C-alpha cells in the first residue's frame, strides 16, 4: 500500500512567504498562513449579530469581531503550541512548527502571545459591559483546551465551546441579554465545530494513536463519516429551531437549505484515509459559515421588519 503524503502543517504562501525569515516564523506561530482558523472563529459571532437583528445598523461590529478573531485565534495558537511543544515534536506533521523546531524561543513565544492578547483587549473595549463579561468568561475554556486531548476522547466538543463563544458575545452585544434563541444558535455551532474538527483530526489519526493523543476521529473509528453526519444534522436542527423562534415561517427554515446541502456534500465525498481531501473539506467550512451568515441575515432582517 502506498503511504499517504503528509499534509504540511505550514504553507509559505502569499504575504507570509514574502516576510523576512524571523518575522515569518512569528506569523507561522500565529497561523497567519492559515486564515481558515480565524474565519471559523469569526462566523458564529457574525451569525449572532445578523440573527439578532443587528444588521445593517451594527455593521461595524462585524469588522471588530473579525479583527478580534484574527488576534485571538493567533493568541490561541501560540498558547496551544507552548503547551504542546513536546507533543508537536513527536508528530511528523507538526515537528517543523516554530517552537519544536527551535526557530522561535519559548520566551519570545510568550511575548508574542501577550502582544496578540493586547489587540484582543482593544476589541473587547469596544463592547458594552455585559458583552465584555461574557467574552472574559471564555478565558477559562481557552486555557483548558490544549489539555483536553490528554483527558478526553472528545476534545472537539471543548473546542466547539471555545470556537463558538463569539455567538453569545455578539448576541449580548446587540440585544443586551441572553435568550433561548441564542442558546440554540450556540448549541448548533458547537455541533458544527465537532463535525469539522473531526474531519481535520483525520490527518493526524495515526500519529495521535502513537503518542496517545485522543480525538473524536479516533473515538468514531470506522464510523467517522456517519458520526460527522450526525453532528452536522444536530447543527442544522438547532439552527432551524433558532430560526423558527426568530421568525416563525417555513421560508425561514428554507434559508438553511444551502448550508445543509454543503454539509451533505462534505460527508458524501469524505474519504477518511485521504489527508489532503480531509483538509480540503475542513477548509470548505469557511463557505459553510458564509452560507449560514447569509441565512441569519435574511431571517434576522425579516424578523426586524
């Protein structure tokens, strides 16, 4: 059997490739070469702003949330690499990262983490006090996440709580309070994250088994396609309930058809042994997030009329 090629962890493309060597190392540490991460962090907040009726009056929030997503995703990656530097050195796909390879020192990584966090603080100060409190409540979840792969077979569920946290922040910023509608939107986002990060984890399933790292992909085993389909179905179901509470009309549910179809394509074409294919389907969730944003904008605007 021909071995599957290892999908590179860092890709020197675009602006990152043009940076001086040292600056490029810090950009890679924050995963600026992989913008998919900040898009996935941004979309739940954009959904909440749109579904809660925040558009078009609060369009500036989308820009602040995007900046915050870029900075805090970068900070999260730096923190994750600091914690996981020994594990990363043992995995073929990740051993070339700046910390395990020695390109960036541990002290410099901590300084970079603080700098990125300060950008996040600037974004935080643009929000109302209630939303600031909600945002700060995520820090405990973020700090614990790198350790979850050592503790539970479902670190993707913890990641789902972390990567969906912009939804409660955005909702409270626009409306001033939580609600069952926001809870359904948030729950659906968690299921979405579990689905796409299970696909992402397929790239490392063999190395993870060797070093003892747990993941939903390993837990599902040969049922990974069916398991991913179930989580995507839960996501769509939760979002449908949130839409119905916002605007009780069958047309509101129809707005979810494009994103549901996109999920169906991902599952139908997923080949667990194909690392490059899994990465492509994982990255396609940027489009899934955009389709969901359009649906939220339509339903939220219709409800506000």
